[in-house]
C-alpha cells in the first residue's frame, strides 16, 4: 500500500539559509499535517491543511510557512534557519471525512534537518 | 485540552502480554482515545482508537474504563519489534495530535 512520501530525507543547511520540505500524502487523503520533533523530544504539531486550506495551527514559527497544492501535496518552507530548527520533520496524512475525531493519521518517514 | 498521564517506562518479556495504562480523568464525553507508537528512528504509527467500548484490531486491544477516566492498551504477545514509545492521546473533532510524555516500552528477549 502507498505510504506518505517525504523529501528530502536528509537536509543540511547553514544558519540563515532557507529550506523547503515536501510531503506527498497517501492517494485520496485530503488532510496533511506537519510535526516537528527535536532531539529527545515528543513530536510537536506545527500546522495542518484540509482540502488545501489551513485548518489548524500549532507552534509554528513565523519564519515558517506552508501550503497544500491542488494535487494535495504540501510544502513546508523555512526561512532564516536557526540552530534550534535542527529536528526531524514529519508529515502525516488522513482522510478527514468531515473531521471526525476517529480518523487515524499516517506518518511519513520524516525529513532530518540539520542546521550548522 | 484534556491531559493524559502515562508511566515513563515499562518493561516486558518477549512473548508475554503487556498492559500499558493511561489516565485521562478530565476526558470529555466527545473525546476519542487514540494510541500511537513511535519506533526508534521512525515516524509515529497509529495503533488503535476508541470512544466508549473496548476495541480490538490486529495490532492490539484497547480496554476503556466504564467511566472513561482511564484506558489500557494491551499487546497480547510482545515481540522485540514492539519496543517503542507508546502515546495515549485524546482527540475531539480536531485533527491535530498532541503528543505528551508517552511510555517507553522495553522488551527483553
């Protein structure tokens, strides 16, 4: 079965540079979520999109932005990178079905971002 | 947001059942109880969820207390592959997951 695809899997950037992470949800899934997991920490919700509209916002820095495109893939854009942005970034997708709370989220393998 | 409380870590022997507890005393009537797990170096993985009744699937069973203030995730026969951090999460009509704490399960051969 198709899974969530994230690219790149690894990314190394310098401070103050920009980065773009991509997420391709499971086919027919209409909702995408982004999570950040720092070293030794639990995943933290950043932002989500339902049918290409932002649906929820968590602890996403103003330096970050994201969008969901017409083919439902999503991109997380990160600017003015800081050392503290080094983390694993997970994308997840689900079929919202009217945003029922019983929906399971399927996570991708993550992108490991290292900021030097 | 309603909070959950889980033990920091638990240990189990391979091939034995494991009962992972979760307290959620401030749960509201419309909160679903979700369990996810995260294996080392992998993204979180859905395990099971329920509202009021006990639930079974191929991975695990979920036992929900009658007053819904606690629940237990049951792995019927632990394997080394089940070693992970298990998160108990409450969700209401929302679609974002709030991960907090979690139980690190160690499985001994």
